[in-house]
């Protein structure tokens, strides 16, 4: 069975629309865990457009669960991660103008920067995942710099149809076999939803998916527990 980690960023998006404290992302996280999610993910962006610093600290303090902090490799956010000590940090690219994370991080261009980040996190017992394209050079670099996990960007697959979607899925499958042979744990995320998730199960060694927007959108109509259970049913 592939595990499900629930990204709660967009609960914070709705909350921030009115500037108050509802809906509370911590409450959403608790419901997701009770319904069977293995962990909670949030992305503390440099522009703080959804998750705020206080959310990250509250998640750490109030939830006894696997906490994955998504973040750019920027010093300000790295220091927050060192202070909060989530179980896992997922390193993503970040551009201010993007609506959401736009493609995987290119770790091949500056591996020593990322190796140093891995060492800083490992010194505190924090695992490190890199959000990358399923490309052999990216995967090998992740292994060489000491990554514990790689998360494949599934946006290209999720945004394509027909032959293009099949090609994108094929890249993910080939990437999965390379990673598996190198002994890396593989997870996947971005744009995954209730329709496009079943073929993803063909990725060799895939242990977990990270899903936010589709799940929180469905939860508006069904509630979070049902939205989580429906996704778990598709991951079995
Ligand atoms: N994984 C990573 C690394 C992401 O940046 C995101 C988006 O924040 C997700 C997973 C979840 O994507 P979605 O909200 O499209 O499910």
C-alpha cells in the first residue's frame, strides 16, 4: 500500500482570505491523520502566502505525526527548519511569481550547496528529500549528496493527456527503477488527484504520495476524513 501525506497549505489559503484563525490548518491536519494519512506536509514559502511561521511551530507542538516541511534552500527558512526540527524537509524550487511549485529542483547545477544542506539537517536528525524531475542525472546527484528520499515531480504527468501523459508516466517509471536500484526511497507529488492517481502506482518502489489541492478541494464537499479515505482507497 502506498502511503498518503496530506498537504494542508490550502486550508491556510482559505483562512488567510479573511485574516482570522478559521479554518484552522492544525484541525485539518488532525482530521487527516485520524482518517489514515501517514503524515502532514506544509510549504513555508518565502512570501508566506499560505502557511505562516506560527502554523509550522503549532504543527510541531500539537501533532504527534510525521511532519514534512517543504521549503526552498534559503537561509531564513533553513534556520526555521533547524529550530522546528520536522522529521523531514523537502527541498523545492521557489519563484515568487509562480502560482504553485513549477517543476522539480535542479540539484545538478550546484550539488555542493545541497550537500551542505543535507549535512546541516542530518546533524539535527532531520531527513532530507529533494523534489526533482525523474531524470537520471538528478537522481544520481541526489544519491551522491546524501539525500534520504527523492520526491518525483508529477506535474507534467498530471497536466498532460493521451500520449503525452503516457510518456510522462513512462519517465516516472524509468526514474523509479533507477532510484530503486540506487537504494533511494521514492515519493511523488504535485497535481495528483482522484482520477490520475491509479497509474502512478506503477512507479517502482513508490512508497508515498503527497497530495494537497485536490484533496482539500474535495473535502469542501465531503469533509476531510472522507476525502482522505477516498484517496486511501485508490492507493490500495
Ligand atoms: N509535493 C510538492 C513538493 C509540492 O510543492 C506540492 C505543492 O505544494 C505538492 C506535493 C502537492 O501538490 P498538490 O497541491 O498539487 O497536490
